[in-house]
C-alpha cells in the first residue's frame, strides 16, 4: 500500500522561505528512518506556486494560468511517498512526521492512499497503464 504524506503550503513556504537548520536536520533524520525501514519511495519539497502554473479544462479548450495562487490552504509545499503493509503502519509513520513549520507552530499534513492497478480491475483501458507500469516501474 502506498501513501502520500502531503505537506500543506504556508505563507512562509509560498514566499520561498527555507526551513531552518534544526528543522532540516529533523526532517532528514525522519526520512533516514523511513529509508532504513525500507518504506521510503520518494520525498521532496515544492517551489512556491509563483514558479508554477495551472491548466484549466473547459468546453472551449485549455487555458494556462501562471502562479502565484492566493489560497495557500489549497496548495502543497512538499510530499513524502511511503509504501507499507497496512493503513495502521502508515498511520504510525505519519504520527512521527516532524512538524513541517517547527515545534509549537500550527501546521497540517494530509495523508492519502494511492490507487493501485488492482483497484481498477475491469475498467476499460487499464491494461495500457499496467503495461506502462511494468515497463517503467
């Protein structure tokens, strides 16, 4: 089972402020623990939305809007992707996730399970995704 730990954006992360050395060290230790346990798949921070864009789909086609985007509560600042045996194991790992803003400050992470190919059994077109995943891991 794969789970994504989503770190919510803040006004600081949207301004491009980097975490301090103590928080970076704490995050590094946590990710090292995940790696030693064999559950870490990936993890990274995202640059501010000012350096991104959105593509909106509509009846008239697609439109591209450059960032920044004002509603930080809708944005993510980073993620960690883990693979574990159970939901409970994922919950235990996420309870240990360091406060992304630093201890004592308000922050929030969100955890979402990823779909697996077997979740789409019987859905037309899923064979192409399965083949792609087999070729590219």
